[in-house]
């Protein structure tokens, strides 16, 4: 099982609404995540908008690709895109969907 951690940046002025949206994630989105192999998935949001995500999966790239094939993910990502700051070096119009900007951090320690 892979443990995946990633960072994204939510616009500070949209953090409250971002939290509210995640308090009511669509049931079909939750089902798609589970069916696509996303397990033990958590998001943590700091007051300045730093978002830390964590999930466990057998194969992260396969899980991302499986979600990419779902219509619900396309709708969710489209709705979430305005909440995020663009990664450095990317123009706002050319920015990726939030799930495409997730770059896993390198795990350097784990206590089981």
C-alpha cells in the first residue's frame, strides 16, 4: 500500500467556502474515490490556505487515472479550481485541475 502526501495552496480568501464544500462532498464523488482505490483520504487546511492531503492506495497513478475517467471528478475539479492558487510559473488560464497539480512528497520516515 502506498502512502501519498501532497501539498496544494487554497486561496486564503476562499478557505471558509472550501471548508464548507468539503463538509458536504457529493455522495457520488465519495463513491468514485473509493471505487478508484483512494483509501484513508484526508485533507488538512491551515489558516493561510496551505492544504495537506494524505491518502493510501495500491497504485497512486492508477488511482488518479481511474478518477480521471469519471464524470463526477471532472465536475468536482471544475468547481474546485477557482479555490486554488496556481503553482509557480503557471498562468492562471493554463493552470491544471487541482487533482492534476498534486505532486506527492517523498516519504523519509514512517513509524508503523
